[in-house]
C-alpha cells in the first residue's frame, strides 16, 4: 500500500483517514483496539500520529482490509509475531514504494 503523505513529525487523524481512504471513526476505533497504536494527544484530546504510528496502521490495514483478518485475529497476529515478520512487512512496503517510483519514471520516458 502506497500512501501519499508529506514528511512530517505528526499527522492529524484527518490526514491519516484521507491517506488510507477510510473514515476517521475507523482510525479512532483501531486506536482503542490495538495496543500497537500510541498516538500523542494534545490538550484538546486531538490525536497526533507519528510516522511509527502510520507504519503500525499500514500493518493493521493490511491485515484487516487486504488479508481479511478479523480484529481478534489481527490482534493475535500482532502479539504472536516477532519483529522479524514486522521487518518483512517494512521490506515489502519499501519495495512497493520503489516499484511505484519506477512506474512514475517509466511514464515520463
């Protein structure tokens, strides 16, 4: 999954929801359900997601929306998997980004 997000320290829930093409309520729900998500909250209670949170959201999105895991199944998967599988996910994400860049370059030729 390739997300169109600018490089920033923190992202608002609206930016995240738009990038994933889901409702902000789903992001809030996942925030409550998954321990891997730890967005910062300001004095008003607005969530500010870090790039690490975005990576966690990518993994959760992949498990739930793309691979069809239930929420309980995704939670179990995240708890049981070691960092090796998460590293594999990072490698796949980076390869997808490289692929997207190569496709853009090909279109310009």
